[in-house]
C-alpha cells in the first residue's frame, strides 16, 4: 500500500469514528434529557406521564442504572405489581447483581405475596451469608427498604454460619432499636462492648441517648445484674452496673457496686472514691459520707486516702450548711477538722484546698472576716499552691470583700481572674460574679453587658445562671424604666448574701408594701416626694412610698422566692412553704413554679422529716413537671422514699 492510499484509508476511518462518537454523544444527551423529563413528571406528581416516560427509557438497558430506583418505586406506588415483577425479572437476566434480586423480593412484599416473598428472600440470604461482606450489604439494603425483619435475619444467619456470636453486634443493635426491641438492643450493645472494652465510653453515650425512661433504665440494670452474676470477673460489666446506677441517681447502689469493684479488681484508683465525689457533687451527703468513710478505712497508705479524708470533711460541711439555721458550734468543729488535716499534711495540695474551705467558713458563718482575708491572701501568695487554686482563692477573697462591704476590692479580684483565665470555666465564673456585683449595685446596664456574653458560656450552669439573671433584669426594667423596684430588690439580695438577715427581713416587708429605700435628692428628682412629705429615714437614706402607677408587681414572684429561701435559712420552714405556695397559686406558669414545687418536697424530706408528704409532693412533681431540670432528682427522691433502692438488688 502506497502512502497516498494509507492516508486516504486513515482519513475515512477518522471521519467514521468521529461521526459515530458524535452520534453517541447526541444519543446520550437525548437520553439524559428524556430522563430529566421523566423525573420532572415524577416530582410534579404526574405519575402516568412519568410511568410512560420511564417505560420508554427502560427499553434501552443502558438507562437502567440511572432510572431503576425511581421507575421501580413508581410502579409499586401505582400498584403496578405485575409490571414491576416482569421488569425486575427482565433486568436480572442481564445483570444479576444482588440488589436487583432483592428488589424482586421487595415487589412480592408490596404486592402482598408475603409467603412467596419470605421464601424468596430467605433463599437469597442463605446463598449469600457465607460471605460476611455480602450479608452486610443485604442487611443494609433490606433495612433501607423498611424490611428490617429480613435485615435482622440476614445478620443472624451470618452469625450462625460463621459461628461468631458477637458478629454485627452494633448493626443488630441499631436494627433492634428501629424495631423498638429495647432488651435485644441492649444485649447487642453489651455483647459489642465485651468484645471491644476500649469502646465503653462510646456505648455509654449511645445508651444514655437511647435509654432515658425510668423503666428502661431499671430493665438495663436487671440485665446487667444478671451478667455481673454470670461473669463475675468481667470488669466491663462491673463498671457498667455502676454507671447505670448513676444514671438513675441511685448513689447507694453505685457505692455498693463500686465497693465490690474495688474488692474484686484492686485498681490503683478507687472506684468508690470516684462515686463518693459524684454523690457529694449531687448533694447526696449520706451516701457520700458512707463512700468516703469506706475509702479511708480500706485505702490507707494509698493515694486515695487524702482525697477521701478531705472529701469526708467537705461532705460534713455540706450537711451543716444544709441544716437550717446553721449551727455555729458545728461550723467551729469543721474548722477544727480542717485545721487538723492541714497540720498533718501542710504542703499537700489537698491541704491547700482545705485551708481555703476553712477560711470561707470563718468568713461566712462566724463573721471572722479579717481572719478570712488574711488566710486567703496568704494562700494566694504561696508559690506552692496550684495556679488553678490560686485563681479560685482570688474569687473567694473577692466574695469575702463583698461581705466586708468593700465592693471595689471584690471587683478588682474578679477582674484579675477574668483576664488571666479568659475563655475558661473559671474566667466565666469570675465574669458572672462581676455581673452579680453590678446587679447588686443597681448598675443593670453593665450587668446585662456581662450577662449577654455569659449566656454563650461553655459551662451550662454558668450559662443558666446568666440567663436567669438577665431575664430578671429585662422583665423588671421593660415597663419600669427607672428600675426602682428591682434596685431595691437587688439591694435586699445583697443584704441576705452578707448575712444581715434581720435588716433584709425588715426591708422585704417594706418592699411588699410598695416602699423603696433611696437618697432624698433622688426621690425629689423622680417626683416621689416634695418638701412637705413626711419620710422615714434609715441612715442617709429615706423610705419612699411608690405610687400605684410606679409599683412593679411583676417582681413579686422573685419576692416570694426570696422570702421562701430567707425563711428557710432562718429555720422557719412553715413560713417558707407558705411563700412557695404563693408562687404556685399566683404564678402557676412562672419560671419559679418547678423550683417552688421541688423545694417544698425538699423541705418536707430534709428539714421536717415528713417522708410521706415529701413522697407525695415528688410524685405530683413528676406528673406536673416531667421536663424540668429537677425531674431526675425528683424521681430519685421519690423512688428512695418509696424504698426502691433496697440492698437485695445489690451484688457483692
């Protein structure tokens, strides 16, 4: 072949191939356009038109991968079951991929041919399950088609064939969750965590999200108790039974299980000490006392001993503070206990914390303010004290200065911590204290500026406190732009904080009658008095009767709440309950409603020792306020008073 003929032949082939490619591109573009039209019909709800369009497209097998799901679902939605069956059988002959074969089973189910579907799907599953990967694909696909029972069957068969009892535990747990089979779900999670103990925290988080109802938690506890009895050397089950008791706030049960854990596994860090600290943080002082005492007895000569000793004193301190009115002899006893602890271990970090606690007791309860300032200042100056504790001590010193009526010293210390601990929980706490100080002084604008930042704080407790105070300021300054009532109220709160209870009580009574304390010049400025007005003086201030139009009745819910707490601290429990009742009758939908109801139960249980009445209140609380932040604690109190946390439930 000469060169000329070669180039002619090459040119002809090039032209033919170009025409062929161009034709294919045109055909593909045309198909894409037709597929788009079919999908548009479907999205508009024009099902007959969409069906006709898909039927035409299905004649070209190259379109199947693109149109299959929409086309098949459309036929099933339109009850075109025979057409759907013929279509799936036809494409299986050309492409027998597993999903197409499963789709035929889906068609049988939708057509109501359940026996046929059951036989068909199980036959496919049995053929494929020896391949674990395919068993997973089958289960996922069937679950996506809402055939969860068959998805479960697929994974169970794979287990049987491979003789792997824990295979697909997480996947099965999720399927059981969809089916609402809580017990089966829990057992799968437990099987999974047994095989992979490192994922214990992950499983706890999952169960915490999924198992929230009291009866579900009790069921989980029973399952774990059985497993602990069966597998007594399993550390993971021993840990989980402690965890589930904590979820129920059953700190006695958690203590007993932690004690058994410590005896069995003899870890370096005591699990009982951990539970003691959790119980203390949750104000279950009785069980915290038991747990700390156990650690002191059983873990002498270990690193657990000193924290347990300090924890026991802190627990007894909390008990004293919750016994109203606070007994000063008990406070002196606690100070002596802290002193003994510090004398034994003078430079230990636990001793530094003890010294701070001791100083605060002197300041708050014995009014030894100068001594408290001296001791805390010495602690702050000690280079051996951790930076965290020094900053905490600065904030506490600021509080003591507030007790001493030296607010400028207080705000200086708060601001130091706020600056040095920016964007940390300690820094947020310091900013909150500065906000409260501005509030006490009646500078609501500055307080609000602090609070607006704190509402975004990462610490939930601080964010909630900021939100509550911010709401109070907004509610009581919206219509009363002078803020006279709120300013008087904030001043009374400061008096209570400074333990000036008698003065606070007198001012509260005047406040209820519409009187506020202010400077005489300010009263003239607001037009509340004139030169002929007779006034009652109190130091450099005067009591001014607000006219009805200037009285802020919106603040009365806060007034009743403050009175309830003041009377409780003075040991006047019946009077306290009376003010709580006023909140519930006059402000039944108020933000204080659940607080007031819960506090009634707490007073009857812890102060009046009326267990029957307390149980009744907590039961009613759960019915009225199921979504309250106190709900978990109320449920725990109710169950405890009912006698649910009995020792026979405990495995030793």
